[in-house]
């Protein structure tokens, strides 16, 4: 069973930075696409950024230029560097992954809270 463990959330002031980390384990197949989603209270879960195994990235418009997603394939780890944080970035952030060439899953982490104070 694939497990995703996130870390790095917390409380930060407007304009500050945080770095989220997600480590995947337990997969017999290679980790395919990895991504970060977020969910604010009363809202749906939305994708924030995604990265393929080959390194292609995609971002939601509201975080372009502020967030950077990266990964270390050797360690099955994905990172989200979040700069210039805003109160509207406050949410629970979830790690997402698929495995194998067919994209089995998806698998989800337990979530990490990010709170940006104004």
C-alpha cells in the first residue's frame, strides 16, 4: 500500500514562505505524477501544482510565480516551495500521487495545515 507523508505546514505571516515536503513509500511501481492539492473550510479540494516524473510542471493561476513544485525521484519525494504567501492560501494541503505507467491510484496524504495571517 502506498503511503504519502506530508510535513512542513504551519503558521506564517502575510508575505512569508513555507516549504512542504511529501515522501512516498510502499509502492512496487515507480511513482508517476505527484501533485499538491488544497482545501479551505467549506470549499472543494483543488489542485495547486503538479509535476510529472519527467519534471513537467503545471500550476493553478493564483499561485503562478509564487509557488514552485519540484521532486526527487530517487527519494520518491515532492516539494512545494511557497513564497509571498497570502491569507487566501490558508488551507489544508494534501499530497497526491499516482504510480506506474498507467497511473494507478490516486493516493493521498493525510494533509498538513497552512495558515497565513494578515
